[in-house]
C-alpha cells in the first residue's frame, strides 16, 4: 500500500480524508492491525505545547517621519531589548530577552516575570506595546530618538521564527544534591524530590516520525494557533542520538526550525512563561500532520508512551558540568503515572509540557484537515537523517593570547 | 481617587435573575473583572469580583449592593487560579504540599481544589505562566 501526498490532498479537498490523532491511532492499530489501519487512515496529527526557549519573532516596523535607522542603535519593546543589528526598521525579539533593569538572579531565585516571550504574547493578543529607539542619526536617517505605541496590526510584517522547537525527546530532570535548584526544567527539590519531564511523548511530532520520512523542510504545520512551515532543521538537530530497536530516540535528537505569520496566531498558543531562577521564555503550540504514505509510516505513528524512553539527568551535577552521565532511563508511561521509582525512592513526577493542550492541538489540526481548510505540503527537502553522521559538538575553547 | 478592590458577593436565590452587575457598570461607572462566578438557579449565587473605579462610585456601588440584599465580603488572602492562564502543564503538582493542585489522570488536566489550599504560595512563582494569583 503506497499513497502519495497528492492523493491525500485530493481526499482532503473532497472532504473524504480520514484523520486521527497520534493517540487515537494507537487504539486503532491495536484493533485493526497495521495493514488495515494504514489503508484506512490518511493523516495522523500530532501536537506539543511546552516552553521552547529558542523562539522569537521579527518585525518590520515601517518607517517613521523623519526616518530613523534602528540598525546599529538600540531598541526596546516594553523595556525588553530587541536585536537591532539589521537594516533600518527590521528588529528581532527573542523569547528569553529581559529588561535591562530586571533584577535577574541578584536575589536568587529571580522571578523573571516579564521578557521577550511575554511581549510576543501581548502583541499576538492585539495589545499595544511601547517601542523605544535610540539611534546615531545619518544624513538619510536623521532621527535619533523614537518613542511610540505600536500594534501588531499596523506592522508590515510580524513573523514568528523559532530556531529550535519540538525537540524529539528530552531529558528528565532530577536533583541529587541536598538543596533546591531552579532550572529551565522547573523547580527541582533536593535528593530526588521530584522528576520533571517535558515532552508530549506519544503525541509529540518527531517521536511519531522518528526517521523524518514525511516531516521535512516546507512541511506545513499548526504553529501558535495559525499555520506555519518548517524552515530548516532546528539547531542542535542530532539524528544520531541513541535510539531503541524500533528507531525511537532515547535522548534529545531531532529538532525543527519553524516559521509563520504571527498576525494569524493566538495568545492561547503562545504564552509568555517565567522559569523561576532561570529566565523568561515562550510556551509554543506546534502540531505536525503525518501523511500515512505506507504501513511503515503508520507503524511509527502508533508508538506508545510505554515504548518511549528518556534519560534521567542530574541537574545539580552532570548537566551543568556537561558530563554525559545519566541517572537512569524511564518510559513516558511510567512518568505519566505520577511517580517513578529511582534509587530505591518513589519520586513524584511533573510535566512542563501540557498533554491535555497537546491533544487539543492535534484535534484542532485534525479539524482543519477534515474541513478541507488545511492541505498537506510536499517537503521540498528532507531533514538531515541518521545517514548524515552529524555529531553534536561541544564548544571548543581556545585561550585568546594577548 | 481611583480604587480597586476584590470582593465576594453572595446573592440570595431570589436575586440571581436580576441585572445587578449591569447596574454596577451602568449607574456607578465601575470597571469589573469577574474572577469567579457560580450561579445556580434556586441556590445562592457567589461571585468574586474585582471592582475598580472612583472612590465615590465604589462606595455608591457597594451601598447599592447592600441595599439590594447582596452580602458582601472582602477577600482575605486567598490563592486563586486564573484559568485563562493555566496551561495544565502540571509543573505545580510536585510543588504543592497539600495536594490542592493535582493531575486528573483521565483528562490530564490539573485540578485546583481550593478546600485543600493553605495559601502557602509555593505554587505562585513556580507556575511557569503565572496562573496562580494571590489576593488580599
Ligand atoms: S503550573 Fe501553573 S499552568 Fe501549570 S498546571 Fe499548575 S497552575 Fe496550571
Ligand atoms: S498556595 Fe500552597 S497549598 Fe495552595 S495551591 Fe499553592 S502550593 Fe498548594
């Protein structure tokens, strides 16, 4: 049985496509078997909704009268610094940027109440945001100072561009030390007080297509409540990470760089987020459709939490020290039970990624496809796969001699 | 002088159908934010409101409510969840010492059981989207 994306799109156009989410497909395969399910199902939808720090947005502000050149100057949105090193009125705002006068971790743990992620959420919600620019002034761009309210609807472009999202699997964070630590994986209580994980597991996009057989550059997806595209592989994309016999990575592996029109998105799916003692970030909703082109592809989408394993890492020792040690491995089935047993202890688990909202994303995408509002795209190029032999390199430090 | 206060209103059952809230906005110019409302027909209705406006309007509005038979309680320190911000991630369930925040294994949503909450505030900064709010 071989289907093509064009054939599936034809069915979508006629309102005849059969779409299930990546949780429903598990039961379907158990009931009907792979061959029958693969014949019947056209698309499996996935979803994930978690904090994703490598997110950001760029904007074209439009030119002021007289003109000002932001490039080479300084610019702020609601006091959060934006990157001004582009042309005259293009700026980039990163999710983790925080105001210059934020107390940071001066009194540890700092709250990080407001940052780039929150500005993105407010812009998307249609709120006015304060733009402050100082520039050096040129003959063609004479203005040196600008302070104004801006609103997303008045900007020429507002584009979400995330360089690394949708990690294919991730660490489970624990703390072996005897004091509480505050990390990007949440608050970790001492002596294995809790274990925090951050993946939608069986619903997560890249865990349902472990070898990137359908997901590639140009794939259209659900992004922040609107439609976006895969622009590239994400940074730190590491297909050669340790995998199980069924191909599913047991460590952080592939990643996606995604892009989409921020003006179509919604604050329900782009939420400004504060990690106590760590920083500000953005919780991003992503859902990728997987066309069922063959039985093999369907089999991958039927992966269950019980069969997906993640590494447990000590964030008080091996993580900050960049040592490769893991405390153990655990399945998402066990993690989602609320407790795991580790070193003779019952450790409560918590997730940073919302499973119920991931289901909502997968179902929204399903809805769009069933209604014919969302057609699948043919990837224009594949993501780098296992065969590329990519190695994920640490920084090579070389002393700078004066 | 502008003022903003959080109050709990208890409506007797006979009043549930009257346009009380509308009058607060219309006649007293108050801006109101409904933090919580549970109004069931035939029973007492409870509403937690944030009322803001000019001092004189606020006092007038409160007098109107009292005269209409609404019981008013100002809110002591209390923890409330802003349901619009909660993403149901679950990060708080290992932080809350009393089990007031717990994951429903079926729906995979996080339930907040106020009766179990001791207002210890541990969840307030630990919640990534800052959905847990302290009210005085
Ligand atoms: S940590 Fe906050 S957002 Fe997450 S479930 Fe708890 S209250 Fe909701
Ligand atoms: S204030 Fe304390 S008891 Fe109440 S929900 Fe938060 S952590 Fe639990």
